[in-house]
C-alpha cells in the first residue's frame, strides 16, 4: 500500500506517494531521513533543463530537480543503500517520479530527485549514467507538478539553483 507524503516548499506543496511494496529499501531509507527531520529546512538545490541546455558535458540530457537535507546534517547521513534497479521494482522514471540520486551503484543516501517529463535514460539500461544501472524510483508526485515545474525553471547558475529553494518540511500524511 502506498505511503502518502507532503513536501512543503517555499513555492507551494508537492504531494506524492511512496511504493514500499516495490522499492522497500529505498522507501525505508527515505523515510528515515523524513522521520528524523533531516528535510526540515532542506532545499531543492539542483535543476537540469534542456532549454536552454545546462548539461553541456552530458550527451544524454535530462529534466529533473534535486533535493537535499538541511546543511547541518550533511556530515550525519545514514549509510548508503543498495540500488533497487527499475528492472526489479517495475517502476519507471516517468513524469513526476521520485528517485534517489547516486554516483555509483549502492551509494544513494539522502538526495532525491523528481523527474520532469519521462526520463527513460535514468531507468536500468539507460545511459545517462555510464554504468547503465539506472537510478532507484521509489515514488510518484500525485499533486503539485506545477510547483515542480516552477522549481525547474527557477534562476540558476549552471545546474545550481541560485538561491536554493527551501523545503520547509517533508511529512507523512494519514492514510
């Protein structure tokens, strides 16, 4: 059964549901950060756009916004989690998908991103990340995509939102 959450930002609310049945390790990891309050005063700090292109070093372009925990918790992260590949979960990087950011497989900790439009190059076998392992989708925006799109179009320098956009808090909602 999906778990509903609210991402309260300075530009408005984003509602999403998480899928613990398909991505149990990733959902549990994300909720550890939520429940411990790490996203209180966190931020959306990164955006990738295709027009104008702010990804000149990447052959494969994506559209996402990326969030992180509040700065005073940056050195107090939980251990990285195993990558739950889209081939195992059945979830895809569709418009509004929530997914964990990572560098190498099994390195995701707290940063997550939200897809703008379908991003199949982020699924297993997609080549946005040269290892082809993809990223771990664990949820889906159910309301507030206009907020996501507004964040995606906010002022930036290269891929960094300037200034970062505040996340007031992320909370679980009652079923």
